[in-house]
């Protein structure tokens, strides 16, 4: 019933080389540590958003480089409907900093029903 | 010669205008001065809130009304307190007070039993605090207990009322009110958007859909304190 998740979704594309595989050694969320499952070959990535903050900073490590992404967002606790669970709505997603080649915000709200992807990241 | 002609003209004019002069005299009415001095005070307790408190486990509320008559108008004041505790997979508590004041216009002032059907307008104001507590399961951060609260939130709105008062026994009346609540405005809450507003009802429809209009029905047990005799105005005969 609750359509809100607690993570943003980013997809990766490699510019000029569609067959290249993206693999990070580790992904660190500042204030939390290393994210589980971070060594998989990545096409998409879930970005957990802490409720108590309004900014989440991620660092992506590879053998040769470091990428960073700082996301800002707003938090709205709400009772979606009387019979549903209470939920947190993350909205107004934006980036305050990133070191990727380019990044496009395609959905500024975390919402399962109509915003499957929030960021498209190009390397 | 000229005098007799003038007399004739005068007679013709008099006879011609006589029926109209007569008509204007018949149409004259005695204007009765409206009695603006108050004659009675109604004090009522809201039965719907008492019954709601008895049957709804999550809600306790109390409400009352007072009105004073001025000619065909009534100066009305309503007030109450509400406490809500919704306990589901979350816990939502809300407590506050509300006040409403405005005017009613009596549509049947000639009723010999002093029953009343009136149209009214109210300005309503509510002040409350609320709190939301729930557990959020998160694969990264584990299960977190989250708590959010708002202090001293205020809301105001306008109501249009259709009211019916019926004398049931001596000075006791039963009152029923159908109200349409409009133009709600809520002050910026501290941490989250309130789910309920005392005196208004649910603030949300569902999701993030704000409830911009509301409809309510309430009934009152009213006591009539009459402090002077007031004539029931006569009905106009057409």
C-alpha cells in the first residue's frame, strides 16, 4: 500500500562504449560506511537516504579513480492512508556535487509507482 | 367664465385620480420596528461528540455552543476540545482546541413554537499539537524507531451552516447542524503535515492529497435561558 521507498535509484551508462562493464571496488556512504553488495557489476544502484539528514554523500571507489555524489533531499513523514503504515516521503531530490562525467535527474521524488529511476549517471 | 372652467378641470382631475388616491391609502402598512434587543440565550452541548467519545475508542472530544438573538439574527459561538490517539502500525496522537464564531439568520421567525431554521456563517480557528511514531524497516540502517512532532500548529477555515432547532420540552431544544467547511489554512508545521485537525476532521484524503473541503453533521442538546418576553412577529399577509 505504501508507495514510498527509502532509497533513490541511479542507473549507469558508459559514454562512448556501450559494452564496458562498470564495477566498483567499494561504495561508501558518509556517516554510515560501506554499502553491502557494492562489488557487483553495476547497471543500477540503490542509494539509501538517511531520514535524519537532508543530504547523503556517496563515494565510489575503483582501482584507479574515485567518484563522489552528494544528494540533497527533503523528508516528509506521513500517514499515507488510515489503513496503511506510516511512511517517509523523500522528494525534491537534487545534487549538490558530483564528479561523474554527467548526471541527469529524471525523477525528483522517491516513488515506486511513477518514478522508477531518479538519476542517470554517465561515466 | 374662466372660474367655472377651472372648477370643471379640477373636478375632472379629482374624479380621475380618486381611485389611485384610494389605492395608495389601502396599500399603506404599519411599519413595525424590529426588536434588536436580545431576549434569550441558548446554551448547548454537542451530543454527537459525546456519543463519538463513547463509541470511538481512539477519540475523546467535547463541544458546546452559545447563541444570543438580535432581531432575526443570532450571534453564535462554538468551542470544544479534542484528543485523538490512532494506534495501528504507527501511533498518531493529536490534541487541541477549536473555536468558531459567526452569525445565523433565522428563516422562520414567525414560528409560534419558536422553532428555528437558520443559515449561518462561521469563522473557525483551531490550535493543536500532534505526534507521529513508527518503526521504519531499512535494509541498510536496520529497523529505526522514528518520532516526529508538531507543537502549537494553528488552522483556520470558514463554515456555511444550515441549522434546525426544535423545542422538545419546556426550555429544552434539540439542534441539528449541517456544515460545509471551506477555505482551510494550516500554519507551517514543525516536522510533518498533521493528519487530523480538531474541529475540522481529517486533513488528508490519502497520500499527499490535501482535503480542501469537508462536510459535517452535529447535533446539540440546548437549554433556552429566556430573560425577557419577546413578541413573535406577525407574518406578512400578501
